[in-house]
């Protein structure tokens, strides 16, 4: 393979580099062995320019050398956080590919806390600087990431080319979105596999409300570098993607000021894994092309959203302790008296220690009218509360 050069070695006699992944709460997670010594778990992130190790204590243990220190901009696009440039790093991906003598960013501390929102341990981000030499194919159904040799890859006719452009190896799709009505307008959206959401649209103070659906609720959007992103969530009427029309798409809305706009390459939002996983995705980095193929009937499945009004974060040694991070005012959980920082001990008689974060969230997305009995822990006391799920957006 052309990839078989000084800094890359394909392990085993393979014509394709196939890397199995876990889809953890809609994040693509792969095993990575750092410097042949430390097993880690990385998120595959097409929206990140660089490969990042999230916590410097890991690289300090291995006596990895740092070339320089610099500041990176936080999720709020204003705060500055400390990072280091580490050289001579090797990354072994799922015993399929060995990347040697790499340069990666190392954060001074774990500003992301991905494990709290994914419910699983995350140690790094595999970014565009790594992916850029391949044709990257993502098979969400089989949970396999395929890295193709660009000189051998042949585009298949069953895939639809999506209008796109690339900036610093990050793919932006030009997609028709109809937020308030069934007529769509083009939006420039970052294709972001590091986003465990469906669709995010940026709004601006000068036209606040113009883009918002009639029915929205406050929402925590994501964990970003150095903080959480919050905004609101509703449904867009339509999204045109790969010759298909998706309807009633769960859409987050984040207000951005003029300072933030300058750092976003004129993007108008993000398309994340909750939409992308309905398709087979091919990103041809060397030729700046993106292709999608609808996966059977998956592309037309209804978009589900929480019906309780609860936001949850995972914690504890095994990430099986769940605390309430926010409560939507007026929601079923709010009317039942649940408060931020309450800890959830059981749902419908099942101890939460037996449930992943994803499983807990699925229960709270159940059918309208379903009764939820929840045991919560607050201020040293256990309490039982009951509420009924209802449509919030």
C-alpha cells in the first residue's frame, strides 16, 4: 500500500485496513495502543484538525518529549487552554495499523470529560491529520472503519456524491435544511463524527428566533474543549441528504457571536453521528469528496428524543453512577420534583449499576404515556418519584 511508508505500517497481510469500533452513545470509539505500552480508547473525529491525547498524565508516564507549549481556544471560542506538542509518538490501531513517529497534541488536563457524556472511558481523539491520507469509509451497521489506499480505491455507483468542500482537511457539506417549513435553504455544515448528535444549527443575536421552530426547549448540546455547550433543541421539518429527505429531524440551536464566527470557517452548523449512522459514509480526503449511501430503511427511522426532561452525566469508578445535570422546566421530571445533582439509583426497579448510560437514556426516550418509577438519592436520603413520559418537542 502507498500508506506503507516510513511512518505507517499495515499489520498482517491485508489489502484493506479494517478497524472495528464501538458506537458508544453515538460516538465512534476505537482501541489504540500508545507507544506499544498503554491501551487507550480514542474517538474518531472528522471535525477535529489534530490528533489529541486528552490528559498529559498519560504521556508523562511514558516520558514522551514535548516540543513546545501553546494555547488553544476553548469551546466557548473565548477562553484559552494549555496544550503541548508531543513528538515521536506511536499509535497502534486495533492491531491493524501502526503509525510511527507521529506528532500529536497533548492537553494539560482533560478539559473534555468525554466519559461523562459517553458513559465509557475516552483518552484521545483521532483527527483529520491522521485520516487525511486515506479514503475513509465508515460502516456504522457493522461497526467497522475502513481505511482505503487512495491509489486503489474505486468509487461505487451506489454511493451519492454530496456537495462539499474541505478546509484544513475537515469536510463541510452543503445541505438543504428546512427548519420552519418544507422548503429548504442551503446550509454549510461540518461533517463531524466527533459529535454524538443529529443536527446543530448556529444562530446569531441579530436574528435570534428567526431560525427557531415554534416548539423548543433548553438543552445541553455537547461537551466541548474547556466547557459545555448549551442552547435549545427542537425539530427541523426537512433535511435533504444523498437523494433522501429526512423529516422532523432533532435539531440543536447554538447562539454564536461575531467573535465565534471568525473561528468557524463560515460553517452554519454541524451534522453528527445520529444522522450519519443512517448511511454508509465515504470521505475521500485526497480528492476532497464525500459520498453517502442510505442504509436500507435506517435512513427513514423516526428521530427519538428524551421525553422525561432530564439530562444525565455518568460518573464513579465504573461510570455507572448517574447524576442529573439539568432538568427542563415544566417537564415530567421537573413536575415530579427531581433536581440537578440528584443521583439516580434505579429505574422501574432496575438498579442503574446494571445499565449503561445509553440504556438509561433509551428508557427516557420510551413511548408517550409510559410510567417511569425512579429511585433517587439526595442529601443522604433515598426517595421514590414517578412521572409519565410525554412529547417535549
